[in-house]
C-alpha cells in the first residue's frame, strides 16, 4: 500500500518555500558583478591595453565580440 499524502487529501497542494530577500541579495550582487565582468571582457578588453592577462582573453572572446556587434579590429 503506497499512498502519497497529496493523493489522500483532496485539494492539497504544497506551498512554495518562502525565500527571504536577505538570502537572495548576495547572490543577486554576485550575478551583477559577474555580468559586468563578462561585459568588460567581451566589450572593452582589447588585448595589449587590457587590465588582465593581455591578448589571451581577447582571443578567447573574439568570435563572441563579433557575434554581439562589438568592433575589435
């Protein structure tokens, strides 16, 4: 006899768990920082004049730059 609780109580629907804003806020801030870093590397990183690691990052995101319409040559 395997009956689940939801099938034995008509009209029963589990309530979604409440997530406090304080728990989401650090992850949201991390996501914004990550998105800004990605935008920098794809949109502004030019290789020789870059802040981080020179030409390697430019070559890694080169096709993505053209796909998104950023000029790089």
